C-alpha cells in the first residue's frame, strides 16, 4: 500500500515544474433580448470537449490542450454559431454570444451535445445520473426517484413518511452514504431524509456504485448518492402544491435572490402531510375471546405523518475572496404515528414519535484558492435537533381500532416518554490541485461527532439514559487523477478512524435486578485504497473499470439503537469489502432524430463482517449483526431509445447473487453456507414510456404522458436451507404500474399534473407482511417565476 501511494505521488510531482495548467473556455449564451439560454450545447468541433449551459446561460469547458479549434454553439430553436479560435496552454478565454431564434419546428430537430449529466456519467467511476428536472412535475420524493435507477431498490414499510431502506447492488442502509452537494447527511435526523425530501429540491442525483470518489469523504461500503441542488446565480422562484389519496398534502417553495453586488439569499421550504389511512389485509383479533378472524381488509388508523422543513441561506457569490460563501440554518420538525411493529401482528393506537432539526450551516467555495489551479471547499454543520418516542397509554389495540384498557402504569410496548439529542457535528473539507496539464491531486477530510443525551419523563431515575453514548469518526482521502483525450485514470487511498465511548451494564452482586455500569472505549483504524479508469474506443463507445477496498464504520443508531424499531448492538465490528466494477456504454445518434443508449455493467463484491438486520429475539424489533463473509456477483443492463423530443422508451434489469460465504461457525460447517442472503431482492427492474406533444395551440402549450413499471421477483424472508418448502416465508412477486399526465402552459410557466400509482391496485410488499398503499391518485400544480 505504501508503495502504491509513493508511486502515484512521484509520478504526479514529477510534472509540476515541466508544464502549466490546462486551458479553459467559459462564457454566457443569451438570446437577442439578453435572456440567458439554458441547455445550449457549446463544443469544440470534432473533439470530446464541450459543455451545456446552465440556468444562467453559463458554460465552462476545462482541461483543453493548446491548439486551434472551431467553437460552436447549438440549441433547439436557435441558429447555430461558430468561431475559429486559438488557445494557448494555461489560457482562460471568455465569450458572450447571442443566438438568433430559428424558424424550425421545435419537434423537428434534436441537437446533440454533452450536458452536465453526460459529463458526470463519463467519469471513470461507475455512476448513474438522475435528471430530476424531468420529474419536477411529479409529487414523488427523492427516494421514489432513485427507485428507478438500475441496481437500486428502495423498500418502504408503509405510506408517506414511512421508513425507507435504500439498497445498491446488495448493499443497503448505512452501507450506502448520502450527500447533499457533497456534504454527508449522516447527522440530518429524521426530519430531513429520503422519505420526505421533494424531488423539486434537486437538480440531479449522482449514484456512485461500489467505488466512491475521494471528494465524497465518507465511510461508504458499497456506494454513495450525491443529491445536487440548484446553484442559481440569478433570481428565481417556484412554488408547488399537490393533493392526493389518503388526505395527502405536499407543498414546496424554492426561491433565490441574487443582487448585482453578489449578495445572495436562498430559501427552500417543503411540507408533507398524510393520514396514511389506506387498507391492509390482516388477521383481526377479538380482544375479549382472543379469537382471530383471518384476511380482513381494514383501514389503518394510527399512521398519520407530517413534516415541515425550512432551509435558509444568505451570503455572497463571485467575490475575490469566495466564489460562494453561505451561512444558513435548517429548521424542521416531524410527527409520525406508529401503527405496527416489524410485522402486522402487534397493533398500536396511540404510540408516536416526534423529531426536529435545528442545524446551522456554513459553506465556502473558491477556485484558484491561494494559488492558481487550487480549488477548495469547506462545509460545516451542527444539529441541535431532538428525537422523541411517546408511549404512555396502557392499552392493547386490534386492527378495528378497538382497545382493551389495563390498570396501572404501562405503555403499548415500553411505557416511555423518551427524548434525546444526538448532538451531531460535521466538518468536511476537500481541495484539488491541477499540478500540471492532465494531472491533478485531491485531498479530503470529514470529521463527524455524535453525543447522545436523553431522558425519560416517565422514568427520570432510569440510569441507562445518563450513560455515555459517543462516537467520533474521521475519514481522510488522497487521490491522483490523470486525464487526456480518450483516457483517464484515478488512484486513491482513504484512512478510516472511529472511537466509541459507551457504558456496559453488569450485575455487581449477583442478586436479581441489580444493575451497574462500567464505561468502555474502543477504537478502529483502517486504510483503504482503489483505482478507476475509463477509455473511449471512439466518441460513442466507452469502457470502464474500477476497484476499491472499502470500509464502513458502525453507525450510531446501529451501535445504540433508535428507540423505535432498532435495538443497539455495541459489539458490532466495521465491515470491509472488495468492490469490482466493469462496464461498457454505447450511444448512437441517427440523423439527429433517433437516440439509442445501451449500458452493461458487471459487478462483484466480497465483503467481510457484513452488517445486516435480523429480527430480535421477540420478533418485534430489528437488530444489526455481523455476518462473517458475503459475496455478490451480478449484472445490470439498461437500454433507452428516444425520438426527437416526442417519444422515449427505456428499461433496466438488475440481477445480484448475494451469498453467505461463511463456511464454518464455531468450528462446525454452517448449514446456510452459500445460501442466498435472506430478505434481499435479487432480480428486479424498471420500464418506462413517455410521449410528448410540444406545440399545442401555437406552441404555447405542451402535453406529456408517461408510464412506469416496477418489477421485483419473489424472495425468501429467512435462510432458504432452513425449514421445508411448505413453511418457508417469502415476499411475493411485486408488479406496480404508475401513470402521469402533465399539461404545461409555456408562456406562464404553469404545470398541471395528474398521477395514478399502482393502477391495478395490487397488494405490494417491500418487507414481509408490511403492505404498501393500494391504488392512489394525486394532482399537482407548479408555478415558476
């Protein structure tokens, strides 16, 4: 490992004195009325160098070799513009162009070029990008948007606001790390998660599979998801509201003000509410006789959810000392009623949880920081938010909402009014330095602190709540990248450190009920490393290969529990995985009318001390546990065809063979050796079709219709080798059909959307016995100005 680090540092440093920084072309594209144009493709003709303009009409083309080129700008509905230019090594050229409107029908041509999404997908890493702008008319959350990505499965325990379990190529939960604009979401609390963040908040979502760039500093075992929000540099606002089945309301506001002086103010606010009173098929107990009546269709009655969140930032942009400096605060709260446990057997009628987020934030970005070619980013936040579990009613409920009252103190499960603060702090910094043309170094560091403090108003003398529950994590990374023409490669190393402080109970006297605590402290130190490379055989055919030895340190909730449905396990060990990816992508453009994209990926994972959930002894909660060794060999395939701006059809399929590779347990051969890992989908996919008419009524209106299909094959709940076929429990095959119709008034920036989810009203299960909502309808209106 030391030789690997020394090797790439010597190669990089040997270039410092022999060359200068690569050239850059940047600028702004507007129409003849000086209005910035988005989506204009600017490229050096006959090369792979190009970019698409953003919402402010701006473009940047980096890492250009010296030479003479033809710079061309093209866009749908505008006449193209060309200019021959000569650029020297290290030079930065700026252009401001105006494009004339063309007389072509907007549906008659499609101009191809390299968008920002395409640039991300062409990285050496195995990465997929979700263009959330195409989904902004939908009422879905980010989690449902991600569920359409190949290799991804998002499993819900119920309706709006229910727990979402995200898996990527067989790794799930905390094994996959989430970021917003490169900042880890580890400490955001329950008020700001995939199950309640609207898709409108994001500009795009980047999904890194298996191998994670150094810039995203975190202990990701099997991948990372980076949610990229709008970085507007001009004033803008949009607001939306939707109403749907089960009394579901969603509201979203995004606004930014940018003054000529560079002052900027940003506000994002959203709200979700639902009664979640959909019907489920269950066995109903008679509370008097104890008799059960099977397969009754009943309405959920203690499942209301609502959350409200505000993200406010002020600062400056485009200053000599900072490209972007923002000081902000995130405020939010949520209320979630608990209808049932991990199975639809235990029913609750009053138990609920609450949470809030109070998180000040700081963001700083600067290109050419202190030296030319040195880019620097710093982010910091601290969450003062509180979580609470309220269980004070001594009753037993059945699925009809009937209850039996019991005397004395007691709750539906634990009789508690437990409130706690996790006191999460986070500081992340990363920098990149272009040491020479085609050569750059990256350095990142992420520090995360956790210190849970809690108390129970109903049990104020309970000593366990005053005992320490603290963790400190630090992940540092160093990387080197080479990029020239059709080939690019990266090598990197990461250092992982964790320290945990906690109290362990013991019986000091041997007498029943006597409990005392002793403080314990443990630490972990690991070094990981990896490499990624890509080569373009020609402009439309790309090969990729990547590898990483990654570690994932136990999460605070896994160590200490979440008080609701997860028990803590302080004896958890970090998990490690060797991740391999091999992929090929092909793009075909026929006469600027037909576009075909084909992607094939093969992946292999070899994990040790794999952390996975299992049901606790009483079958009511889950607990995380280490499984000695797990392997996963699989593939993903995706194909898409589009015609002009009118028609698109695509599909993806994922197969993963996740197997228990622990041969011996306590000296004996395991009876589940090479069994498929239970409670994990292994075959699933998506398909979608959309059709749009973009020039209704003198091109002032447009209409689009889209359809999406989700398929998940049946899989076992427990180990396949245990029990006989008649008694094995499984999650049945899932097929879901969704339909969306959107009508747009182009001149007024108004959009109206109607959606129907689960059209056929199938019984859907992501988890055993936990039914998802049946057929539902919603309508949404969105206005931009």
